[in-house]
């Protein structure tokens, strides 16, 4: 009788977990697919056979999608170019300030992108940033990099927001690798670069694949900072936001579907490659003896005197793309505090725009309250769903499949995710929730569940919880008591880390929030609105305000995860 009761409880637990994941995470993520299929006639007419413009929307979709894909691929290449040396430097070197440098690398993961977009725009195009050295902006906002044919500012912002995925993923892999292989290679006379090419790089291929896919997906879906620096250019996520505002839901849903498919295919390919113990063989190239000898000489020469150049380049890139924009935006708040330094008029100052007739301070405080409430509630709901899901994933065979699927909301472009939630719960779907704070919360829950779940799973995998629970059960503890008194305290660090990351991600989300917020505006979209309405001083202050909140949360994250 007791056994059947336990089976009943286990069945109820599994069904509750599956229902919560299906309703709150999976259905909102993939509803856009069913919406597009069930309304294919409407989609086909709007995209391919519009009575007024024919297939012009299809050509625009191809143009925006190809531009976004090209931008994301170039961003990943640049991330790898300076992210690999920086990851090696952090993994193999011990120095004063290493924790601070790691925090700087992580900063762009938690900083609200709209605030960072304002900082970057000011740094490169205004006279308060690098332009202070020459008395004018360094580049034009619409400047396009030759050959690759992508806007410089957009490329700059996307690299800054994606390189941590390469650095942190590869750093973790390198720290797990035994240094004995490198030592043996160096003992046999191989140079540092030869050792890296022959030993370290092949073993690091899985981490590079994982980090590269995450960076690619983040760049493909980036919206907030991109809207600030886009100038005349349009990416696919920006097109979705624009078309929804123009009530072109069919066209927007079709483009969102293509983005979801691209992100899903990318993560599935990597999961398939990594499913057998993460063993991926590096490609082998047959080199002629003369070419091989010259390559070894070049690697030996490059590993000689200028061996610190790669470290300096990586650190310099961090200073240029992360620290400098933050410093510029904070310094600009002081320069614009009481008067506009360009015109000398107080109407352009921070004080006037915040507390004068524009009264942006009251709007900012209202948006802050909405942002905090949204982040807190969505994180709480996500934790209530994610923690039981961890047990389901780790203790049932089918759980591994769900873990793969639950990674998809992390990389689905946020504008596509917001559109999917809007179509599911909003007036065009079940009509249960109107655009506003509760629809924002439902949207943020979708990506917050995997954000909380992943650190918790990492804590579970490294703690030996099944063994300790088994000991507790032999001492007479019930399954519930074993979880409450043994498992949850051991998972506390992972849960807290996930909660902080979830709260921070929710606080800085822009793209999805734009589509579902209605009249309840959070701070990141407010910054975009300020910038577009040319309220420069208010946008500067709000950006510095968001950056300060991110720094506080990052410090809290460091305190929680410190050993």
C-alpha cells in the first residue's frame, strides 16, 4: 500500500512538472510555429501575394534575415579571434585582480543592452567619448565596415554582448584540462602555439562549439542595443518589432518562425555533436614536410619575445568595448548634469529633463517599479518551476530530452519569443491576458526557467546528492524530508546563482518586452524611447542608472558564487 502511494505521488509530481513546463515554457516558445501553420493562407497572402505590393514583404524578410545571419557569423568569428586568447589567459594565469577581470568579462551578460547601446553610441559618435580627443565624433553612426558590409557600431555592440559566451565557456573547459599534456608537449620542445594547435585546441572543440552557438544565437536575437545604434539599418528582430507595431502580425510571425528554426537547428546540431561525451574530433590537415617545418618555425618565433601580445590584445579589447563605453556614459552624466555642454542651454541638461517640464524622473521611477516587480515575480515563478524540473531531468531518462528542449528558450531571439507569447495569450490567441505587466511576466518566465535551471543542474551534478539522500532514507527520512533537509541546502548556491541571473536578465530584457508591455513600460524600452525622442540627457542618466543596478547585481552574484 505504501509503495502504491509513493508511485501515486511520483506520478503526480511528474505530471505537475510536465504541465508547468508545457504551459509556461514550451507552449509559448513554439506557439509561433503552430500559429503560422494554422493561418498559412493569411501568412502566404501577406508575405508572397500581397494585393498591393506583391511579394515585397518576402524580399524584405530575405534581406533582413540574411543581414542578421551575416552579422552574427562575423561576430562569432571576431569573438573567437580575441576570446580564445583571453580565455587561455584567465584559465592558466594567476594574478592580482583576476576576479575583477572575470567580473568585467561577465558584465556585458547582465548589463541591460539598451543602456549599453547608448554608451556605445556616445563613445564613438559623440564629442564626449573618444571624439573628445579630436573635437568631433570618431565615426558616423551609419558607417559600414568594408568587405564584410556590416555597420561598425552594430558589429561593435554585438561583439561586446556575445564574447563572454566564448570566454567563459572555453575558460571552464581549459580549467578542467590537466596541464600535464601541455607540460609534456613543452618538454618535448614544442612551442606554446604548437602546443595549443596540437593539444589544447582539439580538446577544446566541444567548448568552442557550445560557446559559438550561444554567441551566434545572442547576436541573432539582440534587439535593445541594436535599436539604439542601428541608424538606417534593420535586423530581423527589429523588423519583427516594427511589423507588430504596424499590425502586420502574419509577416512578423513568419519571420519569427524562421528565427526560431535557425536557433533550434543550431542548438540541436551542437547537442548531437556533444551527446557522446563531448568528443568532437578536430579536422586533420595533411601538410607537406616543408610546409610543416615552416609552420613550426613561425609558431616558435611567434611564441618567443612577443608572447604577451595576445594577452595585451585581449585585455585591450575588453577595455575598449566594455569599460570605455561605461566610463564615457557615467562621465557624460556629469558633463550634462546642469547644462548642455554643446549648446550651453539648461534645457538640454540632466536636471532639466529629469525634474523640469519633461519630468522624466517620475517616468523612470514608475518604470523602475514595473521592472523590479516584473523581474521579481517572473523569477519567483521560474524558480518554483525550475527546481522540481531539475529533479525530473536528473532522475528520469526522458529528462535529458527535456533539458535539450528547455535550452531553446535561452537562444530563441527575444522578439520572436515576445511575439509568440503575444499571439498565444493575447487578443489574437486565447485572449486571457492583455498587453501589460502580466503579459511581460509570462514572457519573462519563458526564458527565466532555463536560466534558473542550468546553474541548479550544475550544482546537482557536482554534489553527489543521490548518495546523501540514500543515506538519509536509510536513517528513516521520508523522500520529502530528504529533499528538504539534504538536497535543497546542497543546491542553495546553484539556486541563488540562477535566481540572480534570472532577475538580472529580466531587468534588462528589451526586445520581447517591447511587444507585450502595452502601457506598462519597463526601464530598458524607456531608454530606447528616450534616445529616439532625442532626450539625450535623460537617456544618459537612465543608462548610467541601469549600469549601476547591473554592477550591484553582479557584485551580489560574485558574493553568492564565491567559494
